[in-house]
């Protein structure tokens, strides 16, 4: 690897690790993180899976099992738990380098190894400093693990298409199963792969290339088939979650939401720079690396468009974190555009500019409070009604109350039951509660004890 590319890659890893790993205990635990914690703290792996299916349906307990072992070694402090996600997010930077290099490895013309490394290293750096990849790597949740697994799967897939080989096909099968198990949103990454293979089989007369595509498709099918025995239990937990209104907080989105997704995710100021670089990368790549460019566009746009269609036809499901892997091809195209600039000083200046603007945007975001004050609310509720039960809304937020109560008092935290006997005091989140439930809670808990950032404590 050329020295400059190696330096950029090392800078990406160091900066990415610092941005993901510093001051992890600064923000308070969120209800979503608490759901993972509640499953991970179970005594056995079977209990971890059972609790996870109840509290966090729609996936298997891959992350919670990893966190279970992590907690056994490092404890369940905020910084300790989030360090696992930060580690996965840092690994995703390396996987971005690998995926970008595999994407352009068959680039038309005599493309040198150093040019490929430059594009891949620039993509890794953009991934390292992009807010959308950073903020999810600072939460004790599955998404950075999902991202790393998706990128590794894509890299193996592209290698299998280019070279074939048992190792690449095994990687496709294993990582397909692993990434989908980590979060079912990973099927949105498999979709453009299947679409690309279909286009390859229809449009190519190269029998060797078609054969590699068929074998890669078979590896994806084998990987997905490994999860078939688990479908009944997952379907049951998901149906139960739908019946309980677990996903009611997801709202319908407009038709232009896929475009807004990339603007909002990368930031108001970084987005125009990334868009301009990506557009130049597409223009230049259309002549020099058409297959790689088309695949990157499919990889970028198929997931959000598919989720938009599902949201319009079935139920609202369009959520940024489900689409986290789709940001990477956008960043890769931007990196390719930067590396296609004619002069070395232009390439260096453009990469530095996009990096600095992204860092400024990330720094501004990190400097503002985005968490709700659950710790303070739990303390107020516990002191206001000693020894009495405490409840919370949304219902799954009761796990964060348990986290902040002393271990000897965690049985005071009781899940909200509209039909049962109410706890004398409740902690209500400002968001994530259905409007109908808010009216009911206001009537049941009319007295405001204390209003805090993102939550309020109310009494009967």
C-alpha cells in the first residue's frame, strides 16, 4: 500500500476510534439501550434470547449474546457496555476499506493497486468522520455490529463475483446468515446483490462470470436458509409486538424521504460537498468503472426505496438506523469522486475539506444534549414515593428505570398496565408514546412532580 493511502487509513482508524470511544458514559442510558441491557444481563444464553424476543423483537439475540459475554468481563457500566458498540463501529471503518477496494478491484483499464488503496482509504476516512456512523456506534445497540457485518458480507460477495473461490463463497453464506440474524433490516443489503446478479445473468454472455454469479446467489440462499428454523418464533414475537403497538412511534414519511435520509444523516453542511464529490465519482466512474458504479448506486438506493415502498403499502417502517449500510456506498462514491480529481493538491484539499466539515458537524452534534434525563427522573420518582412501585411510558422504558434503581429496589419498577392497578408515580417520556396513551396517562397521573429534559415525573 502506498504511504499516503496507509496514512489516511491509519488516520481514519484512530480518528474513528476516538470519535466513537471517548466519553461514552457522558449521556444517560436510553430505553432502547436498556432493552438490550435487560436481555444481556440474564443468567443463561437461553434466557438472553427469551428476554430479547420479548423486549426487542424483529431480530435474533446476536448482539445481546455478545453483550452478555462482554458484561461478564467488563461490567454493565455505561462506558463499558457502549465500548462494545464503539469497537464494532471501528471495525466497520476497516470493513468500508475492504468493501470499497473489492468494489473497484475489477475497474476498467489498468488500474494500479495504489489508486484502489487511495479510494478505499478515502472512503474509510469519510466513514470514520461521518456523524451517521458515529452516533450509532456510541449506543449500546446492535446497529454498528449490523453495519460491520453487512460491509464484510458485501466485500465477500464482490470478491466471489470477481474471483470465485470457496473462501469467498463461505464468507458470503456465513455473513449473510449472521448479518440477517443481527437485524432483519440486513435483507435490504441482500436485495441489491440479488438484483445485480439478475442483471449480470441476463446481460452477460461470459459463462465464467455467470457461473460465479450463480454460485454467489447460491451462497446467499444457503446463508438465509440457515435462519429458516427460527422463523416461527420470530414471527410470533413480532406479531405480539405489533399487537402491543411497539412500532406505533414510526410515522409515515413523504416520497422524497430517501433523498432527505442522506442529507439528514450526513449533515446539512457536509451533504452538499459529499453529493458533489459523489456526482463527479459517478460521472467519471461511468466510463472507467461502470459495473462498480452501477452496483454502488443499487447498493445505495435499493434499500431506502424498498423500505419506502413497504412503508407505503404495509405499515410505516422507514427508520434511519435500519438503512445505515446504505450510507456507505454514498461515501464510497464520494471518495471515488475526490480521487478522480486531476491534481494531487485538489485531491488532498477536497478530502481535507470534506473531513473537516464533517468533523465540525459531528463536534456540534456531540456538544449538544440528545439524551433524556432518566437517571434524574428515576431518582425523583424513587424519593417522591419511597417503597412504592414506579411505572414508565413507553412501556419498554421500564428497563431503564430498573437500570438506575439500586439493585435491591429494582422490583419496584413495574411495567405499565392500563387495565391493572396503577403505580402511584410514573415517568413519562416526551417522545415515543402514542397520543391516545398520553391522554390516558394525563388523566391517571394529573400531578406533575418534576419536568426534566426529555421526561417528566407525574403522580396520581
